[in-house]
């Protein structure tokens, strides 16, 4: 019964999507390019769960790009994005506007390629403008009325060919994210849990850096590469859906306990990413190997031990709902028209979650036992075999989750058991 839905979750949906994307590209005789892109997108969601909505998106972007001598490229542009949402039962009627201008220079000197760019952002949700929400990110000694309405962000990038087949790269950039309409105003339920609005939600900002090296490899019929990168990201006033008591304890379900998007403070995420790709032959058999591993160290830097540890399943400042170790691998063999392969996805134990999920057997029976027996992480293996019937058609037999492992992507989200599938792919 693990995959049976809890009572009251059944609903019927009718969704409609329509988009029109006119664009114009004009090239001059002097290596300049003018691009105008636009979009109108409407989505209509009708259902029996009291979660209906209609949303319109209007998007326009103009970009100018000029190629100069000595491998110098200048790019500049402007973007305007306007959204309207009508959802009386979900989060009311609201609009969101975003305008930005940007410019970037790309230059190449023999082995070195450099890129530098700056972008200025303006946001407005209903009557809330950028200046009314980002002043705490700027000079707080100035009155709010004198704060700028524009939020600038900068990015830098370098790529250097160290040896004939060895490349070094480095990048640094800033980021700024304004709360979405859903994060600020949504009021609904999902899988029996309530989701509450937060109209005082503040935007988040941050910066990130990366340093990486890529080594191309070739040995006989084999070729591929190894890529290793280290990254460091910090957020100020990070936004995240957080479990707590945000509703009326006497009138709302679960005594007002539910999720709400909140500013959890300052955070730091750093780690390393490794990728290995190879392709070659073993006799008459073609072989392709893809492997990847990522380690992250996600931390809340202004952690309050007494307050935060009481709500989590760990007593440390580890961010919730993160896998510290993630690995993927795929190996495929091919002989003439037949190919077969196996892949795996592995994760470490999700150590920190809301204690309401991890330690509450009343609302989530079996959850505590599951976490105790799966505290070393898990892996899922998939298998496939395919026959290329003709140039344009391929028949595949696929088995996902070969060993029928019981794995949750997140608390109370049980992943599919072993699945058998026959697939016909036709390419025109």
C-alpha cells in the first residue's frame, strides 16, 4: 500500500497552453547583428482541487552584437518581462514586472579567452518595487527614499589553454532573485500539507565562484576527457520553503502547521564536481562511458543552535533536504544494430530534514523506520537493450530500478518500484 495515495488527493485536471514567439534577426555588412525576440504565453489550469489559475507572460528582448577585429565581441541588450496571474482561490490576482539592461565583452588572446559583463535589474510585484525590498542589501545608512531602484550584478570569466589538451577556467558572478508571485501569495494544500503565503518575503542575493580544469584524453581508438571543478557560493537572505506553524491553530488543518517560503538567513554552499567521459572500441564492440560525482557542503552560516536544531533532524548547521554526495554512471556497449547499457544513480543519506517528517510516526507512519534502515544512502540501477530496426526506427526494452529498491527522493516521496517498458522511437 506504500504507493496508494492518501485520502482526498484525487483530482481531475485540464491544462491549456498556447504561445506565440515572433523574432527578427538582422545582420549588417559590418559584422553587426540585431536580434529582436518576443513571446506571448498563456497557461490555463482547470482542476477539481480548488487550484485553478490563468497566467499570461509578455516577453521582449532586443540584443545588439558587434564583431570587432582581433577577436573582440561586444554584446548589449535590454529585456522586459511582464506576468499577470489570475487565481482567486490559489493566490489572488497579481502582476510582476522585470526590466533589465546588460552589456558584455568577450576577448581572445592566443591561449586566453576572457569575458566580463554587467546587468542591471528592476523588479516590481504589484506595488512593491525593487527599491522597497533591497535597501538592506545596499548602504543601510541612507534613507530608504534615496536607495536605488536598480540592482546591478556582475560576472567575470577566464579560460586558458595551459597545454595542448589541458584547459583551465575560472569564473565569478553575482546573483539576485526577487520573490515569485507564488512564493509571496500562494495559499493551498499539497498531499495533505498546507502551504501558506508570505507577503513580507525579501529577495535573496549572492555570489558564486568556480575554478576548474579539463583534460582531453586520447589513447588509440579511445578518446574522452576528465573535468574537475571546485565551486563556492554564498547567499544573503536565502529563500527556502520551511515547515512551521504559520496558520490558525484552531481553524486551519494540522493546527496551522505547513510550509511557507521564508528568508532563512545567510548560507554557504561549496563543493567539488568531477566528470569523466570516454568513447572507444573493445574489438568490434563500441563502448561509451559517462561518470559524474558531486560533493557539496551546504551550510547555514548564521545558525542558531537552540532555535534551528530544535526543528531539524541534526544538531549542525547543515542545510535541509540536501544530498552531500551524488554520483551517476552510465556504460553502453554497441555492436552493429544492437546496443545495451546500464546506469546508476547514487546518493548519500539526506541527514537533515524537518523533524516533523523524520520523527513523527503519527502523521507519517514508517518514516522513522525507513530513515533508520536507509541511513547509508542508496543507489538505483537501470538496464536497457535496443535494436536499431532501420535508420529512423529503434525498439528498446527498458528495466528501471532493476533491484526494486525502496527509495525516497525526499520525505514521503516514494520513487517508482521496478518498471518494465517497451519503447518504439521513430525519427523523422
